[in-house]
């Protein structure tokens, strides 16, 4: 099967804040500060907070320089 859903089978679309910080190469405190300021959007489902991987990429691109 080669459809789009199968292609991304092993790549999550959203990750925990700890994983997002690891992916971005920053500390948890910096990540949580960006979420609190609204600079990095997050999703809350029940008690779990998730951050979309594409939002991490966009946030890093906006902060280049």
C-alpha cells in the first residue's frame, strides 16, 4: 500500500511537550514558555497536551536569525 496515510505511518503528527523540546533541541522550560506566550500552539486532549510537529517546524522557522 502506498497511499499518504501509509507513508507517514511511523512519523507522529503530534508529540508530547518533552518530545517536542527534544526534537527542537531546546529545554522544556523554553518550550513551555513559548506555549504559554502563544508563540507555539498546542492541543489539549483530556489531561494530555500535544504539540503538532508541523507547528514545531513553523515556530523554529519564525525564530531563525
